[in-house]
C-alpha cells in the first residue's frame, strides 16, 4: 500500500522535511506496512522497537497507544488546548540538534516548513528580522557577531522555518549543535 499521505495542518510536507520517508517496515501501532514511516523522535516511556506510520500519527492512535508526544509543548504557550493536542499528539515532529520547539503566531501554532540556511531566510525577510530580534533578546548584543552567525546559518547551525496558518507570516528560530 503506497497511499497518499494524510494532511497535517501544522507540518504540511513531512517528506520534504525528512520526518517521514518511504519504507516497508510495519507500523508498531497498526501493524500495517503502509509504504511510509515516521523518522523523527517521539517521546514515550513505553518500549517501542520500530516505527509508526503517518496514519497512526494523524488519527492519534500512536500517541494514545504509546502514551507519546511527537513534539514537546515548549513554545506553544497561549494556544487553545485542542491546538496543543493536535501539534503534540497528531502532528509529526521534526529533526533538530537541540530540543525542537514549535512557534506560535496569531494565537495559533505555526506550520513547520523546514530547516533552512541564511539564503532561504533572506527570501522571507520577516522571518529573518524576527530571528534577529529574538537573538538580540537572548543576549546577542554585538551586531557584527550576530550578523556573522546569521550569514553562516546552514554551516553548523540552521534556522527552523515556520509559516503562520492564519496570516502567512514566516517565523524562525536558530538551532545549532
């Protein structure tokens, strides 16, 4: 079975981001070989030997069966409970060097677009400016050092790019090893 993947509002292209890949392994939740397997981490105290399929993520059965979350609630402050549950229990997470965090805009979780470097960020100036602002708030007071860090995104550090599901504004945060 190589069916079309379920749609994830908050992670619209999990294949492009590397969170889902083609694979014939059976899903640890439903037992089916769907042709697709989730590859990013998920958090559970239960022993899960293999992987889960995107359908078991989308319908919430993997989160329920394994008492799992696919992303931490960090960053999701202020969103309604239903959105928090949708992102943490029914949306594929993503690969990150540090603990991933989900961004919020317009009182809704933003959609994860992918890991990008400086060149991709310059095409979304609102995300680049927001990232500059956030890094200044985190203590990056030397403007030259900050710009050097930003221009080297994609080389040992990257930005996680999101898009607001309400207004379309792009947002980003820096992730480094």
